[in-house]
C-alpha cells in the first residue's frame, strides 16, 4: 500500500513538457516530492509519475482540453519514485513561442483539499471500474463518457465541478 505524501500549503510543483508530454523542466519541489532528480526525469514522459489509481479517462480529457489551447484544471493522484502517492490540484496550460505557436505545456500543482479528494475518489474509482470492463484501447473514452454523463446528471461539467471542490463549495 502506498504511503501518502502531502504538499505544504505554500508549495507549488512546476513542470514543463514538450507537445508529446516529455518533461523538459521540473522545479525543486517536483524533485523533492517525487524523489526523482532532474536527470532522472528530463527527456522522459510525464507519465513516469502517473499513479495506477488514476483513470486514463481523466488524462484523455486533459489532453483534449490543452490540445484545443485551453487551460485544464483537475485533481491528479501521482506516484513517487518510491511508490508513495500524492494528490494535487493541477493546472495545465499551453506554452507558446514568440510567434504564437504552441511549443509545450506548463503544469502547476498545489495541495488538493482533503475534502475535495474525498469527493473525487469515488468518482475516479467508478471511472477505473468502467476502464477495467473495456478493452484497453477503448477504456479512456469509455470512462470519460461515464464521467461526463455522471456530471451532466448533476447539471455541471468537469472543470466547474473540480474548481467548486477545490474552493470547498458543494453542488
């Protein structure tokens, strides 16, 4: 079983990737929390810290959002080099060069509220259950479809729901 680490209230994890999700920068907080040095992660896919308890459908939604040039907000459970876990409220933003061409993405992660994690965990667990019932290639789309349907029943969408949870609001 994972031990769970928690960011301090004033800590920010910052990482940067190219368009394919390969890490091109990480700050000291990233290195301290994950247990990886810059040399360990630079040039590797950001999925190196992906926790197996995270639904692939959440990442499908993230990629759809940022590839359209929009900012993504969400709760992410990550994994350290020692297989410990940590939850973050993550904001991923497209990064543009001086000519306006997208060249990669910035991720800034801060501590997620414990109550928000308690609210999102059963939703993510249900998404994982959907993924386990599907062929691997279809799993991300199926769990994302389940998430969108679930949130539509509550008359909301993912980002407003996530921001509401992080602020401590309820539906």
